[in-house]
C-alpha cells in the first residue's frame, strides 16, 4: 500500500494526473489504477473529478493527511537506514605486525579514536610481507610496517624514523661501563641477551647487525613480545636491543631499566610507514586521519 499512498500524495499535490504521471514517470492509466486500488480497498471515493482537475472528497482529505504521515515515517526510516549504512562504512581494517602493534599501534589508535570516536577498528596481524600482501589484496584498508614499501599500486607514507637502543637493568655491568667510556658493539660479545624470535623483522635487523660486527652474544631467550622482554631483563640480568619508539620513560622507570648509548646502533635506523592502495576506497574519515597522523605520533612517541 505504501507505493499507492506515495502516488496518492503526489496526485493531490499536483492536482492533475497528467502532471503527477510526468513527475512519477508513470503512465496515466497506471497512475489511475493505483488510485482506484486505494479507493476499492477503502471503499470510498478520494476525488471529485471535474474535467481534468481533481478535488479531494472529505474522506480524501483525511486520507491525504494519513498518506502524508506515512510518507514522513517512510522518509525518516530511509534516513535511519542511510545513517546505519554510513556507520557500517566507518570501519577501518588495520594490518600490523605483532612488534609494530606494541610500539606504533597504541598512539595510532589513540589518534584515530580521538579524531573519530564512533569509528570501528578491526585489526589483522602478520609479518611485514604478509601485511603488504593484505593491503594489495584489499583484505585490510591500511598497513603499518617497519620498512619502506616500493610497489606499484601501493602508496607508502613515512611516519617516523627509529633505531635500536641497548636496554639493560639498573646496576648491569654495561650500565656501569657506559658511565666510564663510550661503549662499542664488541661490548656485546658473549653477553647474556634476550632477542626477538626468528623470522621477525627486528630479529633480522639484529642478526644483520651482529653479523656485520662479528658479535656472538649469549642468547638466553627468543621472544616475540616487547613486554615480555622488558619484564624478563631484570630477572635474567640480560641486555636487549629494542626500538627507541617503544622505550617510553615510564616503561623504563617502572621496570628498573635504562638505555646505554652505542653509536653503531644508529645504523639500525628504519622507517615506519603507513601502506595503502592508491586506488583504495578509503573513507573520507580515514583519509583525513592519515593526513594528520604524523603530528600525533610526534607527540606520543619518544623519537
């Protein structure tokens, strides 16, 4: 009946079947059939037909008010559906490695949620090459990776540069040695260390560094988690190489840790980037967030 009611209101407002048929893109016979259907269903006449003009009967006037109410309810419903669809589109699927999640992701999410509190965030984890593949295949909207990506069809937005730092518990012999002289890579030779698991980007970076300087550390543990490494360093009285972006002062203070400079570690500099398809259908909210994210990271990260 809704369709007939919408046709009825149009006929009333145009006072002419001819005008209404053009407006609704319906033939006059089809229009007339819809009006007749209403009259037959209700058992009343809705119009007085005076030549080409139509005038509402008394009951037709009541029907017109009813039809207006139904049209308004229908429009309100369509607006609600539209808002619901818009809310559904406010979903960002973000891909990141486990190590990136623990460093870069928290301030990224903070910046996103502060800017767009109603947005829904979905997270997909994987290694760097997997995240890039997910972006390429549009399984995620945006990837966060700890390296530059040069690939046709993808855009790579550098966020910040980072490098590894030596982290030790307070009272560690390397901490004491660092107060007397400048440490060098050879100071790590044979030292108890906790390192990232094999296959992770940071582990490859560390292995390359150790190979370059012929360092053979005493590896006590291999772990994926930054948090686990930080908590275990004092217990194992070991050292670790961790990205500066993760080493916030409260984290070091609360776990009884400190950083010790080694100039050669500046060679481990890498760039964390946002990766997304240059033809991807990102929402306007996401595009705006991307354009403002650098400023948020500068405020949040100790870099």
